[in-house]
C-alpha cells in the first residue's frame, strides 16, 4: 500500500489535528469480466477526449477561415467553450449520434476524458499567453490506446471500501477484490477521520490499481527531537549522508535490474509487434513479453519508492528541522554519464516527501541556496576551496592540512547554514553572501 499526498495544503480541523488531502493506492485483482469493463471505461474516456478535441480543432479552423474572408467577430461561427461544463454540454448533445453505446459506461468515464482535455487546453492557453511558468506547453494531441495509460476517475456514485477490507466498490463496476488489505484506509473511515473524495483506476505495471483521494484528519504529532537540526546531502555514491555521520547507501535498483530489463527488452524486440502502416496486430507472445517488461520496470519503481518512503518517514519522525540543498537536477541530468544514476536515486521525490511529511509533524524544511559552496567548505575550519572538480572525492584543506572526504563533511555545513539563516532572517544566499557565510562559519568554529 502506497500512501502519499495529492496536495500539500493543510488546514486545522475542529478536532485536534491537521486536515490534509491524501491518497491511498491499492492493487486490484479484477475478474476477467471486470477487467473488460475497466478497459471499456478507459476507452470511453479516451473516445470522449478525442471527439471533443476534434470538435475544438474544427471550430478553431472554421473561425480562422472565416476571418480570412474578412468577416467580423460578430459574423464568425460561435466559439466552442474550453471549460469542462461547456465541453460536457456539447458532449451530452452529440453523444446519441456519435456514441450510441454511451449507456454501457458510467458518465464518469466520459467526464474523465473531457476533464483531461479542459485541463490540457487551459495549460496550453496559459503557456501561450505567458501566465504559466516552465517549458512551453504544446496544443493537445489525439490519444492513442497504445500510448496512453488506461485510466478512469470516479467522483460521484457508490465509492466505498468494504468491511471485508479486501474489496472496494466502484460505480457501474461493482465490488472488486483488492490484491492487498485496505485496513489502513478502512480504519480511518470507520473512526470517522477520513472521507473519500474520488477514486482513480489506472493500469500500470501490468495490473490495475485504484487510488482513493481522501480528506484525512491527521493527529498532530511532534518529532522525537523537535529542537534538533539535521543536514541531508544526497548523492550517487551514497543516497544520503546525514550530519550525524549516518550514511544511507544507494541501493541502485535500476542497475541491479539492468540485466533483467535488457533480457526482457530483447525478447520483446524479437516478437511480432503492431505495425500501424500495414495494420498488423501484435502477436500473443509480443503482448506477454510487453507485460513482462512492464512488470520488471514496475518492480524497480516500487523498490525505489519504498526505500524513499522509509528514509523520509524516519527523518520526519526524528528531527524538527531538516536542511537540504536546492540542486539543479535538470542541469545535472544533461551529463550523459550521470543522468541514469541521478534519475535512479530519486532526489526530487525525496525532497517532495520530506516537505509534506515534516509539515504534517509541525517541523520545517530549510532549502540551502544552490550557490552555497557546501562541498567546497571544510567541515572542520570552514575554509572554502576555490576549485573542486567533480572527480575529486576527497581533498586536503589548505588551512589546517587535513583530509576532507566528500560528501561526509557537507551536511554539517548545512547545519551552520541553517543557524545563520535563523539568526539573520536570510532566506536566499547570493554568491557574494556565500563568501561572507564561509567567513562566519570559520569564526563560529574558532
């Protein structure tokens, strides 16, 4: 069972505790009939998405052609709204003609596709006008059943966890057996500290999973040492090194499963797969090989997620303040020799989990500025080394002439960084302030 937050927004409940939006994810064991129904619902959502996208594109093309004829805006064909209510009204008016089989699936299946298109169009419009930060978002494309993960989201109807703790009930699908016990969510529902908002069913890793979005009232807890601060330095050789001296080894799940993944990928390449140019359908053995490769990748992802959850939960339950670095992971991924190892470590996931888990316990995460020279700063005297190539894993301090190993000396400097920030109220450090910080560390250490 994987539990993670959908939103980091917390609010105080009438009872003692925080109210957070959290997700509980369980694997499903549907019957063959239920498996077909799940695929049918996912396909219905994809059909509604493609139909609405075609309607929007046709409307935009028609209006653009009419403008080229010199027509005024008042004479143009009425614009088709991009909001979810507008798309839903258009779908309800056209579904008897375009989808006479629409009654076979729940209305939530079509709403899933229309909601996805409304969000995609909104993101494209915001990115085009400059209201959305980040990389440019392109115009939505049609969804193919071979490229899109089958999924459907239920927000209304019968959504519950059965008392048997091994079944869930979903609209139009009925009772579906779960592969694992639902006791963690069932206990909260029985105690009245949780309320199900929606349920999303997805097919990933060769099997179906259901994710319940839940309003949870969490008991206010404090860390074991609320006044203590710990620095966390993430890396590739070791997943994390703490300022306490604890070294968390990097399990390297992807590298450990490389041979299995290569064998599964080679087997898949030798099977007769689909060909869109000739209309050839994939063979049964190709489907089996594809499912085997998907299960292998899912196992790597699950092992990585499990390890990160255990590490972040331990840190959040122990320390009141955790200091981490603001790493330029996108820039570091440009290094083709390190990109795969950085992605396998999951640094961004570790920081994301730390932020919401520590917030649940009333602590805080301090993010050290990326220009703070933590690796170049001696953990003993605070002297800053001018240049430090990536290949150097240990260097000799030029002040006291002792060996400084990396990254074991780095987290202690993060503690010093946090102490000075708390003292001066400085939230961001520029390169000029870094030199001043290093001088203050040297004076603090005597």
